């Protein structure tokens, strides 16, 4: 069941449907609104499939992809193979990741957050810590 607040935010895209897939870097699932998925597929479709790395990437990236819809009561049916991949047991965490939604087993999510805590300050500085001049600050 999608949380009511999330369902309200997703109202404009609910009728278009979603794509649910395995995450690339984490043991969770990624829920793409159809428009986000189509934009991503435009990029993927530009890859030269005669390069083995590209072909392997496309195969792995799209493995287990499922087109899904939210039913009238706000439920999302997660296929069993994807439940197995994400190790979803009982409780889940639905987490916004800017333009997609991540779906995690609660214990795995908490472990991933705990594991990343020590490295986050360094990561934040590397990713976001640009020179002050880039922000117009003297």
C-alpha cells in the first residue's frame, strides 16, 4: 500500500503507470514513473549494441523490469522475483530518490543508512563541495 502522502504527490502520474526494477547499486527496488522511464530509455537506446559492454549493460539493467499500476485502493503489487531480489520480508521503507522511488526491506534500508553514515561527510564534500565562486559568493 502506498502511503497516502506519496499517493497524493503521484496523482498526476498514477494513470500513466510505473516501471519497477532492480536497483543497480543497492539491494532495493526502483519505481519509475512512466515518463521518467521513457526518458531514461531514450538514453539507453542510443548505446551501440554492437559493443559487448553496452549489450551486457542493457541486459543487466533491464533484467526483471516490470510494468505495473497502482490499483484503486493505492496498492502496488510487487512481483515475487523482485521481492526476492530486494529481500523484502515484512516491513518496507518507501524512500524518495528525487525522480524515482526506492522500495527497501526495512532492515536492509536501516543497515545501508548506518553503513553509509561514516562516509557521508566525505561523500557530501566530494559531490557538493564546489568552490564558493561557483555559487557567486566572494
